[in-house]
């Protein structure tokens, strides 16, 4: 069975309370619950993990080796700053999809650069919880196509 690691970066534990005008009213638990339902339907295993610490996210990426076939990540603000998370994804070479709740390209210029996008298979931005659900669907589709090739 395919296994996907879902990584939520800094401040995403505050979803629901955090700038609801930008990020919506869904909590992180709501998002994980929706993804778990999708995972059942897609018949995959899903392991969600949130951290506010760059190193903990990097450790989780490293420990995905041999455990998970894909990574779905919302790196939060680390998207725009973290060469280290980008290098970790490149190092493990596990297919990764980057997602954002908000449309980062409609926001401040500093959010327009992603260090993660060049090592991701794709990016989905601007659809709230649906960004995660679409990202999961696209990742699973990619992995299944890869396996049948
Ligand atoms: C975010 C966008 C980032 O710019 C921001 O720092 C976040 C959340 C999003 O999901 O829209 O923390 O990744």
C-alpha cells in the first residue's frame, strides 16, 4: 500500500485562529481528517506531522526514506527561506508536492519565491483545504503512473 507523509510547517498548528481572512476557518485537525477520508478512498496510508521547527521537519523528511513513497508538504514560511528543507527533499529524492492554503502569488512579494518548488513535482496554491486534497490526489496519481510505467 502506498504510504504518504504529510508535513505541515510552522504556525499551521494555529489554523482556525490564525488570520482566518487569509487561511480560512478550518483547523489543522479538520484538514488531516479530510485527508484521512481521501486516503481511505484512495486506499493509501497517510502519516501527518506538524512542526514549528525546521530541523524537526528535516528529520521527518530523512526518516521518510524507506517508509513513505511520497511527501505532501505545506512548508509555511519556510517555503520562502529554507535551503535546508529544499536540500533534504532533494537528498531523499522522494516525490514531493508543495501546497499552500493561500495563493502566495497574490500576496507580498517575499512570498513569491519558493525554495521548495524546484525540487517538487508540482505546487498547488490558493484553494484552502482543497489545496491539500488536490495535492494528495495529484501525488497519488503521479506515484501510480510511475509504478505502472
Ligand atoms: C502558507 C503561505 C506562507 O507564505 C505562509 O508563511 C504560511 C502559510 C499557506 O499555506 O498559504 O505560513 O504556506
